């Protein structure tokens, strides 16, 4: 039996686990995230996002009947600042979560998994959320990622809050859409701006 296992019913619920998580009081690994929109069919009034963290080597089983092990995870909202009409920046920390023994079985080491962003024309519920994600490997390598989206549905009219995740590979769009695309580019830069 490994130290990662526990007897049925002894693990905390997900809510109890989330209440235990702590932010690192002195993070030292800042990254500036630059979000740039190019060729958009109109303005975007709402820019939001969060950095997603996980303690990958720790697991707990909140529901012993279902028996599904979970990893501790936490999302920290990002605050974007407007640079110009198409450029926004936010600062995140790769070490924003505090490594600690949250389960009584050894220290859980947190890692940054992804940076998730979305932009909306007005912020209305019917607006399309144009989603762009930067994975941890790209962040650490300071590698930019560009997503392509079709302009025609902007700003959106779906009451069910439709999300468009776009395509990283522009060629996935049919030829008739090639001149109707706009981009969201995420560029990570290590250190403070």
C-alpha cells in the first residue's frame, strides 16, 4: 500500500480540500502574459482568465463509493490591464500555490498546468466567449500560441453562452473562411514587466 492511499471514507470532501489550499505568500516565478487580438470584427469589452494549478503527485478520494481519485487543483483569476485597443497583459506566478502536506501523507507539490483566457464583445450572456489556452510547457519555454477564429458569428446571439475555442492550425478552416479569420495570441514572458 502506497502512502497515497487511504482507507475508505477517511479522505476529505472536495470542498474541505479546497478550503485547505494556501497561496504562496512569497512567489518568485512571475510570468507576464500578453494577450493580443488581431483582425477582430469588432471590439472586445470583457477580457478574463485564470491560471490553473494542480498537485499532480497527490491524490484523494472524496467519494469512497464512487472510488474516483482526484488531484488537488486550484484556479487563480487573472487581472488583465489594457495596453491598447488590441493588447492586454496580466501577471501570473508559476509558484503561486504553497507546497504543503494537505493530506497528512507528505508534501503536495503544486505545478502550473495552464493559463486560460476568454474574450467577449460586450460581456452579455449571449456573446460568444473566444477561448485561448496556454499550456505549461509553452509557458516555461516562453513560446507564443496563436488561435484562429471565424469572424462571422461575432458578437454572438446564443442564450446558452457558446464558447469558441478556435484552431491553432489555420488550415483546419475551409478555403472560403481563410479570409474571414481573426487571431488571439498569448505570449508568455518570464519575469516582471
